[in-house]
C-alpha cells in the first residue's frame, strides 16, 4: 500500500509542483513513479501466493538459538576452518537493510536447491561442538525462523529403547500413547522397569550393553529417525503421532521455504541426518560427528551432499598458549614470565594441542588453590597423576564416549595397542593383537580411523598402510579398566593380563617370522633363516601373514619396533625368539649397509640374548656378527678379538667347517683394515679354500672381495680386478643384486687406480642409476663418492682418445657450436666438471649422514678434501682434510687416521710440485722452495707425513710405517733438505729387514742413492717410484 501511494504521488508531481520545480526533475519523478507501480503489479502476486502457502506459525519460541549450549567465553583457534564455513554461509543474506545489498536477495529462490549441510568431524577433544555452536550464534540472525539444536544420541536411562538405534529393525507403527513422551524420552529414569514383563539384562555399571555383533556399550546410543522427527516437530510447535513416513512428510511441509538453522550433535551416520534436513534452500544444518563422513565410498547410498570440515586440534602452539593465557594470564609479578611461558609451551605439547585438554589445564592454572605450571607439567608427565586421564570430565569423558561407540574388535585393538606399546600399527600387527585374519584386522583399523581414534600415517614404500595411536588415548586406555568403560562381563576376559601376554607373544612371533623372511630374501647367506619351530606354523597361516614384498623398505619402516620386540621377548622369558629376530635384523643391516646405530644395538642384543639362552653355538654366532659390525665401524682390534673367539668356539663345538670359514673371513677382513696385510691374506685364503671345498659359492665370492681389497692396498691392481670380476659373476649367478652392486663399486675403484677412469665412470654411472631406481641410498652415496674422486682432465682425454679410435678421426664436430656432437660434448664436460664432482661428494656426505654412517661421512670428506687440493682449491681442501682426520680420531679408527695422514701428505706433495711447474714434469731440486705457497704446502705435507709415521707405529702397522717414512724422505728432498733425507730412509730399511719385507728394503736403498745429498734426480721424478695409493 505504501509503495502504491508513493508511486502515485510521484506521478502527480507535475500537477502539484509544475511551476516550482525544474522540468527535468518532474520528468524523473514521473518515470520513477511509473516504474515502481509497474514493478509492484508484477511482484505482488508472487509474494502474496508465497505468503499464503506458508504456515502461520512455525516456532513457538520467540528467541532463536535459546537452546544452544552456553558459549565459551575464551573461544580461540580454528581460524581457517571458521573462514571456510563462513564462505559457505555467504549464500544466506544478513538481516535488516544490509539484506538489500546482498547478492543472494536479488536472485529468485531455487526450490530445487537443497539446504546447506556442513559436517564438522574430528577426534575426541578437538572442540567440534563448541565450534558448531559458536558458528550458530554467529549466523543466527540470518535465520529469522529460528536456530534449533538436537542431540542425535540418547541416554539409555532417559530414552525408551524403541527410540534408540540398537541394531534392531525399527517399526513403522506408532508407539502406544501411554509410552510416548517428548522425543521418546522416559518420564523418570528410576521407573523404567515398571510394567515390563522381562527385566533388563544386568551389567556392572547398569548402562553397559555388548554382544557378539559388536553393539556399542555405555549409556549412549544413536537415536532413530522416529525419535528425532518427534523432537524436531515438537520444537516448532507441532507434535503429530503416526508412522515415521507421516512425520517426515509433515517436517518437509512445515519447513518448506523457511530460513531455519539446525545444529545436529553427535551424528552416527548421514542416514541419521537425512530426514531432518529442512525442505528449503534458505536453511542450513551444522552437524558434529565423531566419525568420518569423508571416506570415499563409505556412504555410497546417501542421496544428499554435504561439506566436511575436519578438526585435528590447534594448528600452532601459539594458539594453545593464547587459550592458556586467556584462561590463566601470566602474572606480571611472576619471577620469570618467560620461563613460565616455556613451561606452558610444554603443557600445550602434552595436551597434543587439543582444546578440551588445554581448557582443563587452563582452569587448573587459574584456580586459586590449583597447580602452577611446573607442578601441572610434572603431573601431566605421569600416567597415574595426569588430570587429563583421571578427571571425570574433559578429555576422558570425550574419549570414553567415542571409545564406547566402537565395535568389540575396535575396542580390543585400541586396548592392546596401548598395553603392548604398539602405537604405530599395520594390518599384520593388528592381526597378531586380535588373533584374527589380516583382512578382519584391516577392517577394524578402517573403522577406528573413521572414528578418528587412530591417525593415518600413509602408505609406506613397503605397501602397508599404518596408523598411529595418540599418547593421550594410550594413557587413558592403560589407566582405565574394562569396568570404567562400561564393558559387559563377556568382554572383560579379553582385557586380562593373560590375554595381554598372549597377544604380545603372537606379536613377537609374527615380527620374528617377518624379519627372518626378509633377511632370507636380502642376505643370501644360506643361513636358513626361519628354519626351526620357534614360530608356530599354524599361526602364520591362520592370520594370513605374508612375507614382505619389499624387504628393505619394510626394514626402513619397522626397524625401531623390531628392536623393541627383541627386548620384550627377553623380558617375557623368550630369549630364543628375541635372538633370532635381532640376528635377522643384523643380517639385513649388514647387507644394505644402513641403519648403523640400530645395527650396533641389534648385535649387542643378540649377544645378551644368546647368553641368556645358554646355547654355545648361538653365542659364537653372536660374536661373529658383532665382529662384522665392529670392523665396519673402524674398531678393528675388537673385531679381530671377537672373530678369533668365534673361530675357537666353533672349533671347540665341532661345528660345520663353514662356520669356521666365516669366522676366518671376518678375522681376515678386520686384519686387512687394521693393516696386517700378510696375516689377513693368510686367513682369507684359508677361508676361501674351505668355502670352495664345500661349494659355498656365495661366501667364496664375498671372501674374494676381501682378498681384492688386500691386493688394492698393496698395489697389485690386476689381481684385485681379476678377483672382483669373478665375485661379480658369482653374485649375478646367485641373484644377489646388493652384493653385485657392492662388487662393481669396488671394481670401479680398482679401474681408477689402474688409470681406466672413463671405464670406472661408466660402471659407476650404471650402478648409480640402478641404485636410484631401487631407492638404495647407501650404494648411491658410494657411487657419488667414487665418481667425485675421478679426474676431469683424465676423463676428457680418455673420452677423446676413445672417440678418435672408434670414428677414426678427432672429435671435430664437438667444436662446431650447435651441432649434436657439440651439445653432447658440452653435457659430458658438465657432468664430470669440478663443480659437478664436488656437488656429488657433498650429496654423498648428506646421504651417509642421514643414514647414520659416520665412518662413511669421514671417508667421503677425506675424498672431498683431496679432490679440492688436486683441482687447485688448497684452502678449502685442507679444511675438509682436517675435519676428516679429526673425525677418524673421534671414532678411534687408528688405521684410517694414519692412512688419511699419509694420503693427505702424498696429495699435498703432488699439488705443490704441480703448482710450481704448472704440470707434472720434473722440477730441479729446490726450485720454488722460496715461494710462500709452495713452502706452506710442503710444510703441511711434512706435518701430515710425520703424523702418519707416528700413527702407523702406534698400531704396529709396519708396512704402513715404512711407506710413511719413504714419503717423508721425498717431502724432505722436495723441501731442499737433502741432509735430512737419510734418517727416515735408514729407519725404513731397518724396519723392512727386521719384519721380512725385502722389497721395501730395496726401495729404501734405491731412494737413498737418488734422494741423498749426492743424488742428481729431482723429487718430481722420484715421485714416480711410489704412486699414490
């Protein structure tokens, strides 16, 4: 009416104010009036029809949102989630004049569009309900028809069972009038038995309910659709009775076209929500649920869509600190406010950033007689004191409610994860804990994941998905009993200590079997891992366990838990099980050359468990494995002692000769690394002959690799190459790619010593490519180290000679810019340039450091320093060499400390000579001695040579000591000190004669003639007498 009156008045302005207003204004007034009247004539019928179709009364409560839970005064966090939900609610226009400016008010209502449904899910204690109710209060003015909250769970003491979803078929018939109360709620809990023909089953708590089908326990159960529709209709002033179908139709009719916001708490499934969704695109539903609504295919039959927002606790520690600060501000009078904040930061970590746990801690800090931060932190660190577990409200109540909704398998699995310490679990370990087939265990894990009681860790490279149990949940499960959780009598025996022990025993058996299967696949030792009756054969078949398809990836993922299982086996009185597990573990580590710290712990555990077992053969095997580890870590003296003890034990027991041969091989390897080359060769040749006699080809190949290392050490490279080629062929025939790659790397290093750098580069490139494809970082690092040590100029020269030989001409095309040959040559030079090789060495150091191979890091750093000095970067190289020698000293690897000093001195001498001449041509004695750079390098080389002589003498390595003395004489001659040359040469000659090394004695005599004061040969030519090794 007002609109019509205004429009008519505007159209009559020319008659009323014709002489008083400008003509343009009168024209505009007339046009606006005509447009408004026409618009009213079009819109009014539509509005009138819609108004007449709406019910006269919807909600009897005049204050919308009056049944929401009380708001939290100190609500913080979840800014990203709140922003996302706010964007979804932008489709609903705000009230008042701002409504006219909102784009949604300009569009016609689309009655085919459904109401907005937002589901907030998350683990117990993440604050789902608080967030939903906070948002409802924030948006309530956009829904003038009301904001209603309905709890989709019901307490068994308040609701009739016909209104709860207990797994039984729901009746379409209405209840008797005398049984119906609001929402199916009983009038008074204590009188619920009155008039019943059969009493309810008794439980310890009066509220538990559990059966073989896995019905949830506890006082709470999901309400059915009939109960929920009754309460929804009653909340809008309409309480009809009848079949559920009629109630749903009534609800849809009454909510048609309305602006209504529903908050539905504790939804069990989308099907429980569907009948409550208002029949209006102007309405919205906020849902909270303890189970996931986002799993693909979980609810394929659902006929409506929803948006999922998942909560996982505060994203940042600072948010948790803010909540504590709001609840209990840090006093300005505190002795050390910064220390207080650091303590509170640790409290946030203990609470796992869960709002409900932080709220509990904040209230305790704020209480006049409550804890201070230090006392609270101490209490949180003890399971028997922490309020998060023992206080009846807060996290414990939230977790208990979620736990009781699980099925029986889920509850039992959570309990056994907590008491056995298996906080990270896969399907095979879950099968062992439950004593059920693996596919059943996987179903239980999926259900627990859907209920946010375990967190997914993703699928590892071994192909197994793993999940994690939070520490707070584990503490609660260990501290509370079956009675506390309201479990029935038939479920309590599974929570007994005997049941826990049997579950732990099955777990040990499964992991022992898996470790031995993986070791048999990886090691190729022929030790028969898995033979014997330690693991019940029917257990593996019953659980459906399969051997790891990717043994190395499986070892990478489960190595820490494997060691834990070994100690648990010892504590449970099963040393044989534990020993076999760690022996298989050690064999895998030795094969892949990774996880050094865990490998050391495994061999020590194997020795202790073998002693506890009392089996002399097991003790000897443990000493043999420990000897291998000691040698790999540079403790050669201990390696020799253990190998000799193992050898003597095997002989005394009358063990199979191959065990004596294996101890001889370990002994020879440690002697070789210690520098006792003659003794090492004798033991290794003896071991090889035994392996050959008993046709142990794989072990014979490994022994040949050790012999090749001896030949490399003394400089007989052709013999070393022959042995390595034989070992390579044997490993390939045995189908052992790991040792095949190891042998090829050794072969490439020998080819480099023989001057075949290009062939070595090609071989290393091939091994590196395969290792990258198989994710074998240890072999990648070794290839990078060997490739980085090669010389760019030598590689380029050999490549051009090869090209000239194959093509019959020089590589002329490589000098034509843009040609294919030019591009290939450019890429080739880039691949083995100084910068590329240094980058390779740095990458190798990073890989080895990440793997825990400290010895390998120092060796690679030594290679890097030598490479930098050879390529002209003396200062950087010297710095790396110092770090390498210090590292070997820290490891107590005296042989490599001595060897590194000698190698450094040799390389510095070569670099000093080349710096003076610009080439490797001979230089007259004394030339360049006065230049500062030459003098500095020669003095540094002299210091390292002296250190090498002393270090070799300390460990009794006479051949190394003689070599260092010969090198010292060459350095003194290069420094133009011919009068000092004679002393180290005479000492070397004497040592060689005393220890039966005639070739060294002859070499010392020859150098005395050449380098002495009367000698005429210069030091650069003499360097050819003893090539750098």
